[in-house]
């Protein structure tokens, strides 16, 4: 067989082999591998071209044309195969990125206000609706505002009864919200204003006390009004309105004589038992009444301490424990539920 025939046959075999492999290539890298293998500088076609030099001059163009046409054909085949592979890749990408618009959205659990904060908001709103201003005072107090100005002198037994947390420098954690009375009245005097003044003051208070029904930190709402000719009738009217509004129904109330250093006269306030409607049950210890807060007419000494003329003005005040009122309203049996942050409780109480 002549060299020419031999070369032609090699070219023909190469063509079949290459085209078959190209159409079997299943990835772009393996396709590139084939391109190098056949058309590369050290590829099979180059190898064949080396043999062309040995041919007689008149046969060289024949092989040259065959080689060129094979180069062209293989190039075509590579491009076609590449297009197919790229299209497949694109399809796979689209399939993998497909968004299932029927999937449910991601849920964001809805937060809720803590029942104590909710109680404070509800209570405060009732007084705001009556025109009371909201005031707050510091939780770290001094003895003057927490005790002295409230007519609790140093040797007074009420001072010992308060289970006070003291700081080394003589400051203390306020044991009640009553010092906000002092601060609000002082601020009014300082502004050069006269009564009437009506304030609701919610906040945290602290007592060194911890058991089933006492937490060292708890919340109170303090309410007071100073003006001319205010009497216990006004106090009772506001109490009745407030308690009925908060519990959402008409509630009987009663005032029992009591004692607080900062009020005279003083009264403990009861509501008709919300569990037995006054018939007598375990919670009200068969009395039909539940004690809910302390109140009274602001003591003249308190008005004196802030520079308000007690011969011209009088006032009433009361202070209540938020935890206790929220527990009564919602039938919550244990104070500690408020502070343990068990989400099952908080969720059930959530708005
Ligand atoms: N400060 C009192 C306490 O924490 C509660 C109180 C009683 C507040 C009578 C008052 C009041 O304003 O008039 O025990």
C-alpha cells in the first residue's frame, strides 16, 4: 500500500474514532481533553501531518486538504457537542434552582407582652383616661424619698418592716413606688405650679423577701391626686371606677380602717371575691372579700415635706401590687410563674 493510501486510511479511522468519542463525551472537561488529544499541538492530526513530508510533492496537497477538512469536521463536532453539554448544564441548573412557590412561608413566631407589663399598661391606661399623668422614679432611691418624706422617720417600726436592700453608700432599692409621690410633687413645686396634680406611677420595687407569695422584685402602681377639697369620697370613687374597669365588670369594694405612716386616715381596700362572687371560698378564706391595695388621705407631714400648703390642699393616694392584681384577674395560682419565663405560660397569657 502506498504511503498516500496508508495516510488516507489513518485519517479515515481517526475521523470515525474521534467523532464517536466526541459524541460520547459527557462533560465539558472530557470534551476539552478530546480536543487536545486530536487537534492539539501534540495531537493525533499533528502526528499525521509529520508523515506528509515524506510524500512526493504532488501528493502533499491531497493529504493537506484531507487534513484540513478533518480539522474542520472535528471542530464542528466539538462545537456541537459543547453546545449540547452546555444546554444540559443549564437545564440542570434551572431545575436545581427552581422555586417551589407552593411551599408555605417561613413563620415568624409572634412575640407577646409579658403579663405583668400588660397588666401595668392596662392599669396605667385607665388612669390616663381620667387625666392622670404617668410618672416614673428611680429604682435606686435615697432614704429621704423612700422613708423620711413619707413620714417614716428613722426609728419608725415601719422602716424595719420594709426589708430594705441597702447599698454601702446609704442608697437603697426602693421598697415601694410611694417615693414617686414625693418626686412628682417636688417637681411640680419646682416648676412653680400649684395643685391640682394627678399622677399614676408604675414601676419595679424591691424587698428582701422570697417565698411562695413574695418575690424580692415585684411591681407596684402608685396613684395619687392633690387638689383642693379632695376627700375620701373621691378616693373611693376612683377606686371603684379603677377596679371595675380593670376587672371588666362591676365589683363591690369596701374600705377597712388601716395604718400607713404616709396617709391619715388610711384604709385597706377589698374587692368582692372574684372567684366566688362574695359567697365565700378557699381563696377568700370564706370572707367573700379579697384585699387588693392600701390607700388613704395623704398625711399633712408628706405635703409639708415637699412644700405644699396642707391647709389649702389635700390629697388621696393608693398603691397596689401588680402581680397580685394580675393573678386575681387571670386566676394565676403561683406568683413564681411570672418570673420563671416558661414559654408555655407566657404563650397562654400572650395577647
Ligand atoms: N406604699 C405602700 C406599700 O408598699 C402601699 C400604699 C399604701 C401606697 C397606702 C399608698 C397608700 O399610696 O396610700 O405597702
